[in-house]
C-alpha cells in the first residue's frame, strides 16, 4: 500500500504528527500485516504439552509486551485447528494485547469491559483473573454481542456476564462499582488500514470528530462506574491525537479526581503490530460517589414484592437441586464461585456476584443480558442436559466419563462436524469429548456409540 491509496486528510495529519518519522511510518504500509494469537491461561495450566505442540506446529514467536501472546505467519490457519475450538487460544492482533497488560487486572476484582466485542480483551482479562472475581462484558450491538457471548463460552470463562446495554444504562445500575474498567473505544480505525479496506473507505475528518464525540460520551459513563481507587484503561486502534491524547486531556480537565498514570503508543514502524494507543487513568481513593437521580444501584436492598421474590428464588433453588443431583452422579470436584442460580425458562445459569455487585431483581429488570454467567444445563421434564458452556469450563478429571481424540486425527474432525463417534460398549451417559485433554463438548454414549452434542451452530461444514 502506498500513500496515494490513503485519504489525503489522513496522510496530512500523520505527516504533521510524525514529522520526519513519517517516512518510516509510510514504509511500514508495504510490510505484511501482523498476525497473532494469545494463549488462554484458563486452559494452558492443565495442558502444557498441548501448548508446546501448538507452538511447534505453527512456529510461533513471542510478543514482547504480552507473555501469553505469539506471532504466527500469514500462511498459517490456527482458526481451523481443533485447539481453537477447545479455547486454548484467542486470535488477536498483537498490538491489541497491550491494553489489558497495562490495565493489569487481578484475581478477585470486579471488572467491566465496556465495549467488549468480539471478546479479545474480555478473554484476556478472564485469563488473568482465573475465575476469581466478577467480569461484566458489555457490547451494545446485538450481533457483535452474540459473537462476544460465543467467545466467552469457547474460552471456558465461568465468572463473566455478557450484557448488551448502553453505557448510560449500565452507569445507572453500577455507580462506583468496578475496580477496573477496560474501554477499548469505538474509533476511526486508522490502525486497521493495512488489513481492512473498509476502514479506509469510512475515514474522513468528520468521522474522526464523530468518533471523538462518541468516545467522550462513553468515557463519562465509565468514570461514573469506576470506584474510588479504581483503574480505567482507555485504548484505541487509531493514530490521531483527537481520539487519543486530546481526549485524555479533556477527561483530566473535567474530572480532577482522575490522574494519568501511563500512556503508550505502539507504532507499526517501530513495533511488530498494526498500532495501538493505551492510557491508564486512576481515580483518587477519596473521590466522592456519583450523585445522580437516574441511578438504580445493583446492590442488595429490601424492596416490595417479597412474596414474588421468594417464589422465584424457590424455583431457582429447586432447579439447582435438580442439577446438583446430576452433578453428584456425573461430575466430581465441581465447585462454583460466589453467586446464585437463575432459571430462565428451561435454562439454568450460575449468576456470579462480587462484593460490589449482588444481583437484585431491580438491577436485573430491563438489563439486556445475553449470557447470565455460566450456562449450566437445560432442564426439561425431570431431565438434565448439561450445557456446552459447562463442558468448556471443565477438566477431564472432573467428569465420570471422557473420550479423548487426538488433535491430528480424523475422529476430532468428525466430532467438530457433528458426527457420531464410536466408543467402548461400557460407556453410558453424558461423556466429555476432549482433544489432547482439552474439552470440546458433550456426547451421550449408548450401545457403543457417542451421540454428538457439539452445538449445531458451531459445527464445521461436512
């Protein structure tokens, strides 16, 4: 790609921003785009041999700013490998891995990913907090939120709730609730130009101004939701100052309780990546809580309708007891973190909670939830059908029966296509199907056959 293929306004702005350094920047557009994947610590600790096999198979090389990040060559296709279906890694542009590294989430914290789709930063956060704490992943666009929910499930994340709400709706419900907030803001996408012609076509100075205005609206709600002493990571995949440094300057001028702790830029002519901007802001420990008549906090509090509430809780507990009876026969060493059971129709979920957020009926009412925590099971006519999400969150030693297929075999490809597998005749009931010890999904064994329960929407074409 050469400069004459790029918008004139963009070329001018980058020349002004970089000066003599712009020559190296423009030369980088003739280099191949970078490709990366990030390992999922929720899986790697139980599968070190699979990790080594993956590194050797795709000839991976490390990303310097992310200890679980790796580059792969353009001719490789890790998205088609069975380990991808098993959630061992997430395919992510290497520069984008920097934001969560700077956010530095810790186990036990309450964390919000405010603009989370398709799930790269959500899965990165989950990989760092290791099932301890609460993660709310939000995406306002329904179709992108659906993809986010699928990725949360594939990665075996147990303590995340996926919502599809506006930032102001979340701010009404969660004032001063989050220890850390990740805001990978919707932007003009100048760092996408090497790989996405659509981003080039959409770019204009007016679009940059529109993005900066939208970012300002979103970040104000993020500040409302950040608790005193909390950390906000603001990131974009764009280069202009209006959406980066100038926005941060505006934030600091408007919110004296915030301080800037770090900013970093990854440039494609300096680092091996498409480019990223990250700023780390912290709220003072003594910052006052927001005062807003719109706020409907998601905290435990008495409210009207106690009889109805108790009736719903009784149904939830009854459903959980039915599931626990199945667990006693088919699983072992299975534990859930802080939270409560919730039955939505015939679908049983474990809704995680934290010290900051305990889910009242008031908080849940009207909240657009795509994934209410960990999907445990489908309950119908006194029958428990374990959910795919549960399979992805388990380890083989937690199940009464598992069936392992080699990642290089035709058998694993058959399973991912939804085909029936052959198993020993003494196998009966729900069986966790794994590849090299990594969960792929469920099968139900009977008469030497394993009926395939890999979700139809995820199956590879035959």
